[in-house]
């Protein structure tokens, strides 16, 4: 995998093809490995890139807090270092949130956005099903969250396998586990979970989400694609996106868990390729 020096650290990324840059952004607790089957299947033309977010996957682990602002800052620096312009963004989970945020702050540099399972709006704890609500409340509790994620490695050992309906193969699980061998290495996973914008906190994340929501509602010229899944995607989230995101197409695919890229890579790639071609998003680019 290529590596790019970024600020005081480095970010690894996957790359294939040439042409219009398409940036694939993973969420918590995965890595660019999430896109390993999808990027090739989307096909040419297109310069497909998928970074490991800072502190995750094979990327560096600098001594930072791994706040949302930190993640955004390192992603900005990576995009700038690679000279990415006229970008198509593809995001999952927090990767979708970073994509929305980057697009809202760089509107002249974005061609289109596709996403799955996004963190796309501030929420109340009551919007989550009981077990999920209890999990996030525990994670946000000082001391309890540290034990669950840093000591017990809950996100890797318990949550991740449960988010793949078809089952996560042992070899694939091992790849996702490898970057998080010590409690210290798991700090990004804890901070991501604590960044969930619930009941007005963290206030800085809520403000960022509210800001890019305004852009999503007004950006009629930017095509957007929401890939939703049977049994996995919250119907209320689908309805909210349909009502609040401009130029949005919603495509419903087969059964999948939260990490749908593990369950439905072929269907995701086919839908992305058709959407790219339908909107001529693979056309000429200077990047």
C-alpha cells in the first residue's frame, strides 16, 4: 500500500486505476480493507483511493486525542497532499460523515457523494433501540467506556462480527484486529464512539453535523446516492435523508448488517458503477 506523509505522521491508502479521483472512506472500527472487493469491482475509469484514517489500519498513531476535528484535519491534509480535485466521495459510517463535512467545506472540489450507514444528523438517545442506546451510554461514561473498548476490545471482538449478517471470516477478522493489539492503540475506536452526536454532545461535533446538513439540503448540483439495506438500515434514517438531502437517489439492496460492505460487496459495487455512469461522474478530471 502507498503511504503519504501527513502533518506529523503518515497515512496508508489503497489505490487503483486512473482518472477522476474517487475517495472511499471507512468508519469505526474498520479500515480501507473494508473496500477491498468494492474498489476493483467498480472498475475503470477512475482513480480509486481508500485511506486508513489516522490512528486506524496501517496509518500512523500520533500522540493526539483522535477527536472528530483531529480526524478531519488529517483527512484534509491527506487530500491536499495528493492534490485531489473534482472528487467523488464514497463513505460508510463515520467515513460518510467525514465525506459530508469535507464536501461542505470544499464544495468546488466535489463531484458526487455516495454513502451507506451514515452518521448524518444530531440524535437523541431515545432514537436508538434499547441495547444500542445502553451501549453508547456506557461507552460515554468515564471509566466504563475505557474498560469496554480499551481493555476488553469490545468494538473489534464483539461489535464488528455482529454487524455482518453473513458472518465475518476469521481471516478478515484478523486483519481488522491487527492494528489494535494494545489498549493504547484502541484510543481512536473509543473516541469515535464518544463522538456520536447524542443529546447535544459533543457540542463541536453537533455543530459540524448541523453545518454540513445545511449544505446537503442546498447542494442540488451534486448527485448523491444512499445505499440502504434490508434488515440493516433504519427506515427512519432513510425517510430523514429523503426529506433533507438534495439531489438524492436511494437504492435499496439486499440483506446486510451495519458493515454492509462485508455482506454485499458485489451489489454495492454494481450500484456505485451504475450511478457513476448515469451521472457521468467518471468524466475528464485534472486530478
